C-alpha cells in the first residue's frame, strides 16, 4: 500500500513525550497559579462565526486569520483569547459577577509566514479582570504581581516586568502639542532599542516632521530611567501641565506602591516610559515582560488596562485589565536555549513494574498497590528478556523499577531499584510507595525552568 | 455603533463559570487517573494536512469533516484523536519506547447535523497502548480496568463495561458459514435493544437473506447472558469448531481473569456478545460502557484492540488497544440529568477578601498570606458598600469571606466567615488558612458526579 507521509504542518508544534511533559508541567503551574489568585477557568470554542470574531475588523490580524465556509456558515478560528472573552462576557453578562476574573489557556491560530520559532497554532495563557462600568486601579497592580508570582513558580529569575501608563504618555504628547502625531511618534520611539537614539531622532525630524527641539523633548522623556522612585521624581517635574498626564502619573504611583505591597521586588519590575503597546485599545497601565538575559526574544508577557472590552457586542461599558503569556513561543525559546530543567521527571510513570513470572496476577496486584499509594505506575506486561525490559526502563527514564520474581512473590515484597542511584531495596508495597513518593516529591520541587 | 450579536455557534459548548468548574474538575480527574496508570500526555495539532488526516479516506466521517484551504494548503480539523495518534507514532517512531502509552484530552470536530445534545466541537479523552510488532493481552484487560477506576473516581456508580471479542464473533460467523455476511448481520443484531429479537430475526431472514435456522443460531448466540462464568461456560460448548473462535474465547477468558485481578467488580463489567464496534478496525477485545440507569444515552466510553494503528503511514506493524470517553457529551448528559454534584466548590476562589478601609495595603498583605497558605484567594478591591460586597460574595458562591476593617488591622487578625454555616471567627492569617483549607479539602473529597 502506498504510504502517506505522517508529517506535521509547518508552524504547528508537536512535541516528543519528554518535552511534552515539560510543557505540561508549565501549564499545570499556570493553572495553579492563576487559580490561586481567584480566576475562573474558561473554555470557549476554537471556531466562531467570522462575523463575531471579526466584529472589530481590519488590520494585520484579518489577513492572517483562518477563515472558511462549512455549509452556509462563514467561520473562523480564534486568533487570540481576548475577542472570545469579549463575546463571552457580553453574551453571558447576566450570569456573571463583576469584577469577573477569568483565565484561559488555549490554542489560537494565525497564518503567519512560516519561519523558525514562529507558530501558526500556539497557546496563549491569559488572565483578565473585567469590571461592570468601573474597575479599581488595584487590579492594574495585581495583574503584574500575578505574573511575577507565576514566573517565579516556573523558575524564571532574570525577568523584568516593564510598566508604563498610556494616560501619562498621551498627556505628555498633549502638553507638547503632539497629540495628532502621537501614534507615529510612538512607533518610531519603539525602535530605540534597535537603532539607537540618534537615528530615532533623525526619523522623528525627517519622517514624522517634528521640530528638532520637540524631538529632543520626546527623547529626553524616553531617556528617563533609574530606580522607580527616581523615575517618579523626574516625572513629577512635568506635573501641572496636563490633566491627563497628572492622572497617569497618579496611577503609576499607585500601581508602583501596590506592586511593592504585593511583594514584587524592585529588580523584577521597572517603570519604562518606552513601553506603549497597541494604539487604540489600552488606556491606562501597560506591561511588557523582558527576559533580561535574552532581550532578543522580545516581550514574553504583555497586556494592560482597557476601557471597553466588548463595545462591538454590547452597549455595556466593560473596562478591564489583562495580560497574556505567549506560551508556545516561550516554551520553544526556553527549550532552544537549554533553559528547561532535566531534573523534573519526564517519564510517564514514577515506577515501572517488571514481572519476572509468566502469570501476571501478582504484578497486577503490586501495580494496583503502588497506584493506591499515589505512585504513577506502569505495568510492563510484555514477554521479553530481562535485558530488553531494563533497556525499556532506561529509554523511558523511569525513576524506579520494581522487580517481581518468584522470591518476591513468596515473600510478599517488591524489589525496588532507584534507577538514578542504583540503590535497590526489598520492601513491602506500602514502604516502596513511600520511598518512591519521597523521591518524586523531591524532584517535583525543582522548578521546570532553570534560569540561573 | 451597530452591535454584532455575541452568539456562539450551534453545536459548540460554552459553559457558564460554575458549570465550567465542574467540567474542569472532571478533566482534572481524568488527567490524574490516566497519569496514575503511566500514560504520557500528548498534544497534537488541531489542524492537519487533509491528505494526512484523510489517508484512510471514505466513510461518513469524510462528509462531516471541517476541510478548507489556506494559501496553497488543503487543511482539515481533526475529527478524532486516533488518526493524529497514528500519525504521531509513525512520525516519531524512533523517539518512542514501545509499548507506548499515551493519553490525550482534546477537542475534535465533526460537522454533524445540529441537534440538542449533539456537538460539532467536543472533547475526547483517549488512552491507547501501542506495541511494536506485538502487544500482550494483559493490556486488553488493563484498559477497561483504568476506565473502571476513572469512572469510580468521577463518582459514577451505575455503569457497566461490556466486553466482547472480535475473534470470537468472527469465529462464530465462520463456523456457521456466514463470514461474508458477518458485517451485515452485526449491523442488524445491533438493533436488538431497539426493536427486539423478533423483528431482528425477521430482518435477518428477509433482508440479510439468511436461512431461518441460521438466524436462530445467531439469536441464540447473542442471547447468551448470565454471570461472566456462566457466559464462558456456555461459550465453551462452541469450542473446537473454529480456531479463531477458540482463540477469541481464550482471550476473553484471560481478559476476564485479569479484570478481576485489577479489582474490577463483576457488577461493573459484563461479557456481552452483542457488542461488535466498528467493522474493520478492531481485531480482539472490544468495549462499550453503559450507564445502567440511563441506557438511552448509549455508550459513554468505547474502544478495543486493533492490529494495525498506522498502516496508512508506515510499514511497521503497530498493534494497540485503546478507549475513548466522549467527554463533552458525557458532561452534557450528566448536567442535564442533574447528576453533577453541587457539593464541589464552583467559585473561582475559596476565600474572598473584603477590605473595609480605603487603603488596601493590609488587604493585599492578607490575601498574599492566605495564598501562601494554599488558599485560592480573591482580593475584592472595588470601592462599594458592604451590602454590595456581600452580595457579590454570595453570587460568586465563595465558601469563605475574609473581612478586614480597622479593628482587624490593629489586632493583626482576620475576621473569617464560613458562608455556608454562617460561623465567623477572628483568626491569624495562618489559622484562617488552616480552617479554610480543611473545609475546602472536605468538599474536594466529594465526587463531581452524584450517581446514587
């Protein structure tokens, strides 16, 4: 029979088992961390009516979207988790309690040009808090505090959550009479990291058509750095010139204060006036997160405050604040950089039971006892030579092997071998489970990411 | 602005938060249960090349498939998790250890005619064990044993895993010289439950064109019931007439014996000769699972032994055995029947912290302490009246409310209220966390399904 090549589409991640286990470990930490902060998990369809999904319409996204017909229906695959959230909140409005806090970890689809490290199907892991009419500023501090806590649980150490405020930026442009050019200026200033201050100034003058002194003002403003207290002190110099600026500054001060209350160390967050995010959507605090030793990766977690989540679906004013981790890309990069731990257990089982007798009844009983003792146990039922069985255990990376021969069955004991140390003991099923659980717990305590 | 209706497509499940929490609880039990038996989680793309996905081609499935173009590519959404598994095993063959045990809980897509309780996007929760060249019979007993254990953990009590063997069936038809008509006969016999023995016999004679005595033979065979020992004793009467039948009977005896070794009570599994499953694919033991008080639902979990998982992709002989839970449908039915527990916590948090002061610092500290104590905690930061805050807590279904006013802050204590009993205590954060954890653990110990 002619065979079809079992290929996976380019831009679609499909991991070997051991890497998948690391991905699962990351996802499990995200679920637990988000749950610990009182977010409810949501699960919305991958397919939506194109009319619903593209209610906002336009832009780069629409070109990338997977859109198709089925029967009479014009359908599309979700390209983020925010539009489905907006639809959900508008549609389930009366069933929800506000503030409504949800997390969603799900696959989204964008038909980007295929290239290494770019994915067409990828996980986003989002949290959002949605208010009904209004939403307290403390949420704008809690969201990055959750990211700090989540990243720390994952094992990330060298990261910085960069915080800015859109009112502050808009106010600054207004006080300089540059409101109309604000978008263009921000896009240009966004290139500071890449092309440097001098070239940005040239672009501002030549292409954005700014007066050189105004361009200088912008660059001076963007160059404000230092400790958070220092940045705020420098920003105070601008106070009193524009009401929106002043409000943004007050918000930034409040968020900075609460971030400290939430226990986020200053080394992991920084006021950064160059962060702007999308132009229309965000209206208050905005975030980007940089892996400080790998700035080339770009932001691994971004978001901010918005005033109107679901305006395309409802007249209700639904302000919110949210943040999104690009999980597939983050995993890909960490894996490529060798930053994923080899300490966590990637075998599908903690113990592999190897029967040494024809009749498998006692091995079944042993496996059942270990499972009742909370040990992830695989029963190896194939009739093969001892060497082949041990080589299977090795390839699987099973932390423990449990041998069950005539002697063990007679004595009612299990021969348990720690595959890492080589240590072997004859134990009751209960004692074996306790030994294995302790070692598994030790290894499970190590972080999935090694970011030393 | 004209609004787009925030509708969800028909046939796509989108749950309100409390129901979603119940679904999550079920999925978490499936993940843990499958892991406990040494299965590795897989995650394959939702989109595959149509050529790959439809390598087998034909049949009802192809009409239902979501198939579309993107650029030059002919794409399709997966319609089950078995074809992607076959592709995965063929494609990653050299990286895998055999037997390869994987579970996958994922969404699949079938454009079925929309009707109540029928889904176009639905979760399947599959386990499979794949051998390289051969696979021991014990796996055919372990798979239903895992389903027994999983269903029991979910809280299901009134279910029966029906077991049959395709070799036994094929052998029976061969010994009656009916091999060619076997498919047609099995499809007719499948209607026994619905139309009864008399009408089935008539169909066998009139439409399948069987001699009446042969039809009688078939119905006599299908009517063999009783305890598993009784069924086996009756089947022994047929031994010696067909080699395939004898092999099937031996397998059935072995599987029955091991099922008992695995601790599956006889009330939860039954040899049932009317179970046949798909015609071409299965070659040994086959399973269906009936909720005994709701037979109208049909099988909630089915599968069996197959000899050639990936023949469309590889020359390797890859026998396996697997089973699939139609999770979305199962959830839907349980929910409709009122069989989902109201005892498990469906609030996004265990404790809702309600600050009674303007300054939120102490409330942030309290929430942080509770979270460090393992309590899922939501900080309510909105400036609203006490009554509105309590009504929010009620609507959310938060098990505990933590009040923090001037007094509590001065004393360094939290006022903690158990919302179910009304009991209120002033406690340190640590003592509060311990109290809340204990109550949460009590409620978490109750099963998600109430099947009394």
